[in-house]
C-alpha cells in the first residue's frame, strides 16, 4: 500500500491516536463508498437475493429488513440500475408471499403499500443522488484538449494536498500532462506538488524537450528537495494528430478500454521507471498508446487502493458514457483532508475521432 505523507516526527500521544483512528474510519468509509459505487449489477442482485433469504429465514416480516439492503444498493447507482434492483426486490417479496416455505414478507395491504412505494421511489432517489454527486465533482474536471481535437482528454482532480496535476499546450505539438502523488516523508506535500507543477509547465512548454528530458529535469528537482521525498508520476504527450505517448516514473500501467481493443487492457507491459527524485534514468519505457481505445492514466495510489482488482476497477470506469463521467468514477468516493488516502488525479483520453 502507498505510504502516507507524514511530517518530520514527534509524538502525538492520545490526541494523535484519536486523529489517526478518525482518519482510518474516514478512509474505510471512503473505500466502502467507492466500492459500492463501482459494484456491477450482477453483484447487486446477488446481494438483494441473499438479503431476502436471510430475512425470510429469520422470520422478519417488517419492510425495513426487506428494504434496507435494496435501498443502499439502488440509490448508489444510476436510475436504470436502481429500477432493476427495485423490480427484482419486488419479485422476491412476491415469491415470499406466494410460496410461504419459510416466513416471508407480510401480505397486509399496509406493509405491501409501504414496500411498494419504497421500491418505486428508488430510481428517483438514485437520480437525485447522481445529480448531487455530479454537482460536487464537476468543478474538478479539466478538459485539456481544444474543441474539435482528434483525441479529447479530460483530467479529474481529487483536491488531495499531495496530488500532482499539471498540463501545458505546446504550439504545433499538442498537449503534455503530468499527474502523480507526492510520497515519502515531507512536512509540505502541497509545496512539493506546487513546485513540481510549476517546473513542469515551464519545461514542457519547450517544443524541443522530450518526455525523457522533462522527466530527467523533474527528477533532479525532486531529488534536491530532500532524501526522503519522491513523486510517483506519469508523463503523457497527446499530439495534435491524436498520437499518445507516455512515460511512467513510478506510475501504474496505462489501461485501455477492453471492449475496444480486445483482451489486451494493459498498455505497455514493462515495469516502468522509478519515481521522480530517486535518480532513475529516464527514457527506457516510453510507450505509444493505441489509437482506437479509450485510455485511463491513474496514479500509484489508485492502484494501491485497489490492488486486489486494479484492472477491473479501471475497466468499469472506462465503460462510462462520456470521458468526464469515466474520469469522475476513477477518483470518486475519496475523502479530502490530511488524513485522507491520496489517490490523486485521473486522466481519460478518448479514441481518435475521424
């Protein structure tokens, strides 16, 4: 897992332990919320079925036992999926009444009306939840390429203090992007990130500078900030003609939408370079991305957070209707503040358009 960015030491006693405990609870809730949002429909229906079996076996007849799990699973998704969950819940309730092998939902008209109204309202609440969620996150979306570009690109920001995200347009060349997270032991991760972003924008604006040369300059800059500071990053270049090149300096593998390019979801199988600040040679893992696929570039912190199913989580996000929604899904559900897990920004690049 990604080591948290900490200060220079000192014992915090009971107060520090309490803050750490609160941070862990916040991180746990963020993790649970993110996984709930990403859960596929099949898993939701399976959980609804399991809940019906459990409450029936326990002899629970009141609507709360039958409705709590479907409500949680429905309002955290799209209205269409919420409607499917509600419909399946209604079928299970009907079966529990029609086939009373074990005690099931009460057949009293009042209880049936309560459950029916609750199920019917799920798509409405799901829509309201998605609108509120989109309103909170949309201001953190940056469209990096100009209107009409052959390969649109969208960057979503998580507002974490240690995230690194910068882009610059190079005349006659295209757009260059830096994204990553500050790692190691430093009292000012936000200052490190800001310094690195400013340096990238200045160096990357030079048309003659290659990604490898930019990475080398940034590596020296981070190395001068202290022996315990480094930045796991990825550098991306989107040319005006739609070609995409990337250089990984501690960042995870770039992933392509599986439904577009077949089974080869990972772009560039190599391990990539070491994080910036560790004096690693740059330029050995420069990879060109496929033109016909939607791409996702995330940070090492995201892959660490989802180490058990990193590829699967990214693939589900890439299946979104728009690049903006895909980028939002890649960074949704993570708390902000010093105690939050840093998952950093997410970059989504569309296939080449005719």
